[in-house]
C-alpha cells in the first residue's frame, strides 16, 4: 500500500481490546472499525484511552481495519 492510497478519517475510541488494539467509531459514517496503533505512536509512548478522538488511516481494500496515526486534541 502506497502512502497516497490511504484514506484518512477521524473517529472516537469506544473500547480498548488489549494488545494495542482499539474499537473506533468513525465520525462521518455510522461505522465501527478495529484499529491498531502506528509504530511512531508506540515509539513515543503516546497513550490512548476510550473517549479520545483520533485520526485513522484505512486501506481502500479493507475498510473494516485501520491504523491510528494521531491523537487529536478535544476542544
């Protein structure tokens, strides 16, 4: 998968499933997907908890799984 092929959406963490896997409810669609944390977030020890708003990258081939790229600030 090339970097320009990824679909970026925002969502809300609803459940922590363990082993750095989370259930994320997407904002623009009433859809829930399974996501894991990207490598840079693991390297920098960025903590994610249920209720956090995140940015997710998804492959156009499988829209049920994704990768959490960034934790967004809640206003």
